[in-house]
């Protein structure tokens, strides 16, 4: 039996369609920019774990990636072995409720659902680059759309 995480992540055509619908939101990203989504069960994160333990957590399974290429965003799947080897700028770790909500909204307002799931606590958000690296890579509009104003009021 296929888990909802595997089922929702493996539907790359649906993810690609979603990325194309929201293309303008990603237009400022520089080629090579990457966002990843992993299910919490494969993330290696355990409740109550200290931040240092999270960074060194070994994960296993698949990661859904949104990679900016020269001609736009591309959905993909790659192996996930933990934070240290994620090779993404932003990492979202979703529990089962978050994965279900993302899957159910893939043909609609997926980004709004992701924003709600972050606020609800069903999706955790990890920044893998510095604020300035994210700014230089063009993430401001994307992060603002998720309610994650990383630049703050003063620039």
C-alpha cells in the first residue's frame, strides 16, 4: 500500500502544473534555487529534540523538490537522507495532516493551504541559507506569500 506522502509526492505532473500556475511567484528566483518537502516520519525529527539534534538528524525516504531552472520551476523527487545532505534553500517538513492537506489542494490553491498548515503547525519550515543568501536568490515574494516575512520591516 502506498503512503499518502509517496502518493502525493510522486504525482509530479500535478506538482508541475501547480508550479506553472504560480509561475510569476517564482520568476525572481535565480536558477539553482531549490525548495524541498519531506514527510515528518522520514525527516529524522523527533518531538522535543534539541535544535542541534535536528541539524544532525538522519532521515530516510523521498523529498519533493521545486527547483528553479533557466526556463522555470521544475518539480522533482530525490532521496532524502537528512538535513545535512538536503541541498535545498528551504526545507518544509510536513506531518500527515499537512501532507493530506497539500495533496487535497494540489489542483487548487496549494500555496494558501501550505501557509495555513505552517500556521497550524502541521508543516515545519527550516531555512537552510542565510537571510542575505535568500534575498539574493529572489525568495522574498515566495516567502511573503506564505506569510514568512524573513526580511522584516526594515531593509
